[in-house]
C-alpha cells in the first residue's frame, strides 16, 4: 500500500481510538477533578456498559438499529445506577478518603468483573451495528459505522462541555471542584453533587463502550485496556481538565494508530508510556492541569 | 462539633498526583497477583483423581468452558461403564487463569495438596510450557490437550503427554499440499505472538516450500489485541492466500475487520478454526467468509458421513448438528479442539489399566505404559478418527479436516491421512530418567 492511503487508514483508526478514549477518559477525569477519587473500577463500568448493551440488544428483536439505540439509552442508565449504588454503599462511607477509595475501587473492579464472568460468561459476544455501510475507498474498504462513532463521540464531548460551562449544574460542579468547603458553605449539596458526578463518569464510560461494542465484542476482561489508556490520557492532559483530556486522547489515539501501523503496536504503547513519564517529570500537573492548591 | 468525617481538614481534601499514581500501581499489582485459590482435601482414596488444569478465566475461558463440558461427559461415560480398573474417576478442577505462572502453581497444588493421580486438560501452549517443569519436578504425569508442537519437540520432559490431539507441526505438514494446490502459492501468515503462533510461523514456510509455494509475509499479533485493521496494510498486495490463525476473545473482531478491509475483493482465505472457535460463523459481518476454508480438528457441523461414534460423542457432550449447545443455538462450542479431552481421558484409562495402576506410587509405571501405546482405533473412545501414537515423543497423529464455508455451514471438503502428518522425531523422551 502506498504512503498516502496507508497514512489515511492509520489516521482513521487513530481517530476511532481517540473518540472512544476521550469519552472514557473524560469520565475518569471528571470523577477525579470533582471528587478527588481515583476510580480504579472505571474500566469495569466500561465493560459493564458493553455487556449490558449486548443484553439489551439481544432482548429486543427487529432491526438491529432499534436494539442498538435502546442499548445506547438503557445500558448507560443502568451503569449509572450501579455507580450510584456503589457511591452510596462504599465511597460515601469512606468519606471520599483518597487512599481508602483507591483500595475500595480496586475491590469494586474485582466484584464487577467476577459478577460479569459469573452471569455473562467468558465468551466475547457480538452486538450488531445499527447499520453496516462499508465505505469503499480506492485503496481499501472502511467501516462506515466506525466513522459514525467518531462523530457521535464528538457530539457527546461538545454536550458535556456545554453542560459544564453553560448550565447551573455545570457551575455547581465546577464550584465543588474548585473549593469544596466554600461550595458547601454556599449551600451546595456536595454529597449529591458527588453522587451525580460519579454516576455521570461511569455513564460516559458506558456510552463509550456501547459505541465500541459493535466493533469489538463484549467480553468480561475488556475493561483493562481502556482503564490503562484513560489513566495515561488523564495524566498527560492533566487530572481534572476537560480540554486536556480531549487533547491528550486525540494525541494518544492518533499516535497509537499511526505508530502502530507504520512500526509496531508495541512501540506505540512504549511511546505512550514514555510520554507519561516525560510529562510527570517535566510538567507534573499535566499539559492543561493546574497545580494543586 | 468534632470534624469526624474530615470534611474541613484541608490536608485531606487534595489528592496529590503521587497518591493517584500509587493507586494505579497498586491496581496494576493486584491485577497481576494470583487469584484466590480454593483448598480442599481428599475425602477418600477410592476414586482415581484427575487434576483438571482448566482455563476457567483469562483469554482461554471460552475454550475452558467447553473443555470442562467435554471432560465431564467423558468422565460420566467412563464411570457409567465401570470406571478405570473398576474405580470411579473424579475430576478435581483448578482454574489457571490461562496464565503460565498460575499454571505451574496449579500443577504443584494438584501434586502436593489434592494429591491427584495425574494432571490433565491444558490447552494454551504458554500455560503448558510454563506448567511442564512443575509436572516434571513433582513426577506427576501431565496429559495436555494443547495442539502445540512443544510436547513433540521433546523440549519438555518425560511426564508430559499429548495423546488426544495432533500437534501443529503435523497438522501444517499434512495440509500444506492442499493449500498449495487449491488456494494459492503466495501466502501471508497472520498468527498470535506467542508459543502457539510460533509453531505456525516456524513450520508453515518449510511445509509450503516443499510444495512449491512461499510464505511472503508473516504478521504477528499480540494475543490480547482488540483491534486489527492497523495490521492489514502489512499484507502484501500480491498475496494469493491469507493464512490466519488467531486466538483469544477478539477473534470475531479480527475476522470482521478483515472483511471490512477487503470486502469481496479478498485473496483466498485459509484459516485455522481457532480464529472463529466458539463464534457463530453466521455472525453479522462474517458473510465475506463464504467460500473460504478452515482447518478443523473435528468438524463443528454434523457431516453426512459422521460415524455412529461421532454421533454418540456429540450427543454425550450435548452439541447439536450446528456444533452449538443443545437448546442454545448461540452457545457455539469449540468442537475442533475439545474432542481431545474426551480422547485423552480414554487414553489415560487404557494406560492406567495396562499399567495396573493403583495409586501415585505407580506414576512411573503409568508413564511407561502410556509410552508403550501405539495406535488408537476409531470408535466410541476415539470419535474424531484413528490415531497413531509415538511413545518416544509423547505425541499422537490423526487425520485433519479442511472445511469450506458454504451456506453458513462448514462442510468438510478434504480429509488428510495420518501418514501425511508424520515427521522425523526430534528427540526421545524415553531416554530420560523417571
């Protein structure tokens, strides 16, 4: 294959990775930014979203698009509910203590993963894409659905940004993030904000998973890679910074796509990890992060 | 009011990046730690205890589930017919997480704690290679159903056997003439980047060369990879045949993305069914596979010329004519491999009875009795077909099936002969001390 089309394919693949990564990492970043909780179970919410998408789409007969749209609505809501319960039962009881919540979310990771293995099983199961249009380029074919994932993700990111910057809910969230004590003093129900943010963070991961599941199947171990990549993205972009998360996701996704296509996927992972190390050494707060007060 | 919850303690409210990293490191460490293991003690010395090293979790879990079903069905059939030497057989299951380090732990546990008579059932080659030394140290016979060439290479040890499934080197050698004659002469290989894949990488080129065909590119893909399009530009344009063998949970994605990439303008495809084991061949996005060919150890779909033994075996394991679980057409089996569990257990029965096996003190006798076996006739105990066994390299050799995807089913179009897959032994386990 010639260089031009090769690069195009690499960029397309990279964009799809970026799109999903941006949504997942945004959830992680939001939870950390507002609650100061490092959610190690974030990847499992992603997995849960995919598994539930499979369950919903197989339960609904008819055109695959109906099942998919239903999954896109129902799966994130259910995952949000699970996150809400986890927040109530675990995180709140630990008073959002940073060290305590890390250990607790590791526990949640295992519980969710093993429950999925028990009730869903070890198989990788496919979800039918809502449409299967194959874009025929002169050099190779490309899945039209993959491109629609990029578009959907971009729209969701814009919506999240609008909510955070233009609405009262966003204002409350930002206030809580900026200074919890002052926010509480001004009558903001901090605990409810925390519960909401934790649920929304998990839902973002679940939405990303529903979008990706027609491309790569639902499997109980699928949460590991997104978790690792999300941490990489969040560290590079700056913990708690929306803009940083998106920029870092595009950066990591594209470099992953291009490096792994022209060299090797292992090299892409090495580079991503190296970038994390460099960022930690030279700009510990991340590209767009602010230094902790 | 005391600030019991630490709400107003500013020192607690900020989480440093160092703490965050600590958490990530702790998470990664935990993910690597061996899982919680169950401990149970022998209740009675009466039954023969077979330690079943099972891929219940990890990337081999889909295979593991069917290995468990098949083995349970075989043990039931053996027990219903009077057991081994009049003693009942009992499977003691331990999950190895499809992980080599944990595999070795499991073997140690079978030998030292459960005190099983033998260890049995491992599929993934890296787990076999990781566990074999533990079997040798404990001097416990280790019967694997792995397909890899590692047993026959005589690089493991005298306690490791593979009497129920042909190894990859033999499979490739017996099928290469068909590939070169029917599919094409310029072959690009796609294989998983670990031991099992390396068998394909190392043995296909010479086997094809002998038939006047060439491997023009070799593409190794990590077994945990989840997206594959990025590898496809490495396939040279002049490729006539793509020879693919993938394992792990993302196999369906692999085949689907191959379809998106090529559409109908694809080169010939020859795959090991491993690329689609436990996956419905009629899954959306797989239409382009129509007309392509697969290796199958044992056919997934019932064939018109199935023997009575094959039919009885399928009924006992509980798979329907489409190779899916009876009553759940979506639950597709790993038919091309799992027959090996059934057959291996019958080999164990034969060898134990030949050796007059009484208990762990007779393990050396069991090894020698297994090595003395020469042939397994086709029948209820060996439903996949007849096999020969080479006691020097602890490996059996059987027939292979090449199946064509036709109308959403796999139809056997060629069966190899046992002689096609025989090769010069690379060593001799029987010279090793017991």
